[in-house]
């Protein structure tokens, strides 16, 4: 028994990953609260593009250098823990992948039910909502409600990464790079399509991407899920020196890439761009190597990050729908009030998550455990 305890305690603990995931969830909230709180912002929180707004042109790329690391970190971390189990017990590969996808699907269903009034409003009540057909396509590709694209992309990406694990690493990297390049083309470099001689093709592509953004699908997530699998199989993908260099150089390269795309009005969003990939690799490898002392709080943070990520979309949609409907101008383009709303979101998410944990232990409310 003593030997088993020593063996158990000798296993590496990844508390720093739990902490980083919560920080990433906080960053994602900042991104979307900007979207709702400031009427001039685009759907993804991006400012108006072009070289006429010097402040936005310099500050927003700096902001995106940090905040855009959040979703790739989620993808890599989740994939890492899944395929680490697969590596340790390869004969249970199918079982582990099935359980992972089922868990994500149940999480998706829980928040789909919670978001159902919003979904009905967006697709069936709002003007040009699109109706049932658009919703069905959205569900298959992007989930159908805000934030759910990550869940659906995780399922598709894990299934494909697992399926293609029998092929060489080179094949997987090439395939992932192609998907990610397409995702970047429809996101940060989208207006390159405007250079096409046939403008009708550009308009058709623009209309399609506006309704079904390619960059909010597994085309974006696949490469990061693959990286998580490679980390699980090899533990390190970079030398310590290379990782350090990337952590220093990549932020500058990321800023330059976003600055250029913004200056020349190439981007319709900033969810994915080329230099984000090497920075994500270096960041995850660094965070994974940090050992923190055991604290109960890290287990809570793991749940908070998931709950906060999905909860804040519902809160923001409902709250700012009321703000704009009743013209509560104090909440519009008001930085102090935006900070207050942000703090309310985080605090209420933590309280509701704790309530969820408590109630889910009761037999009658056991189903709500799928919300985190």
C-alpha cells in the first residue's frame, strides 16, 4: 500500500495547466465583453480595420497577441490529457476517445438547453435568422449557439486526430497545416479574396463565410488537438533553448502579422493566424513544465474555466440585449461600467459553478454535473 501511494504521488501534477486554463477563460470573457459593450466593435471583438485609427491599429494587435492564445491552449491541454491516457493504456484507445467525445457532447447538450431561448431568438425570431436549415448546419459545424463551436470542433478534431494516428507524423502535420491555412485564409487573410478577378466569387465566398465561418470549425482546432497528441506521445516538442527563443520572438512576430493584416484591412476576424501556432507550442511546453505545490483551489479552477467559458456567452447575450433594447446608455462605451459587468460575470460564474457542484451531488439534480 505504501509503495502504491509513493507511486501515485510520484506522478507529475499539472496544476499550472489548471491555473492557465482559468486565466485563458478570463481572457476569453474580456474578448466578448468588448464585442457587446462597445457598439463599434466587430462580432469577434475586433476593431474596425485600416490605417485611419492609429490607437486601435497599435493597441488591439497587442491585445490579440495575448488573448488569442486562450483557445489553442484549451485544445492542446484537453488533447494532451486524453492522449496521455491512450499512451499509458493503448488497448483502451477506443474507450478513452469515446468517453471524451461523450463527455464533450453532454456538455454541449447541457448548454444547448440553457441557450435554447437565445437560439430560438437568433434563428427563428430575429430578422434574417435563417431558420431550421441554417441552425442544423450550424449545429453540425459550429454548435449552433455562442461558444459551442469549440465543443463541436473538439469532437471532430479528436475523432480525426485519433483516426489518422495510424499514419505518419509528417502526414498529420501536412494535413493539419492545410486545414489551418484554410482557416487563416478565411479569417485573418480573408480580404485576399477581393483580389480575385471575378468579384461575384468573392461576394459568394464572403456571404458563405459570414454565415458559416470556416475559422470557427475543426479546421481551426485540428492542428492544436494534433499538437496535444504529439505532446502526450513525446512530452516535449522543442528544446529548452528553442522554446525560450520562441517565447521571446513569437509575440513580436504575432504583433507584426496582426498589425499588417489590420493595416491593409485583410482580416474579418483574428481568431487564427500563422504565428499563433509556434507560440502556442512554446507556451504549452513551458506551462506544462512548471510544478506548483498542491492546492485544492486548482481542482476548482478546472471546473470554473469550463463553466465560465460557456456561461459568459449566455450572460452577455441576455444582458446586452436588455441594454440595447432599453437604451441603458451607461453600459455602452463606458469602460468603468464594462469592468463592473466583467467582475459580475466572473463572480456569478464562480458562485453558480459552486452551486452546480453542490446540487449535482443530489440525486434529483445529478444531471447538472454535465454543465462543467
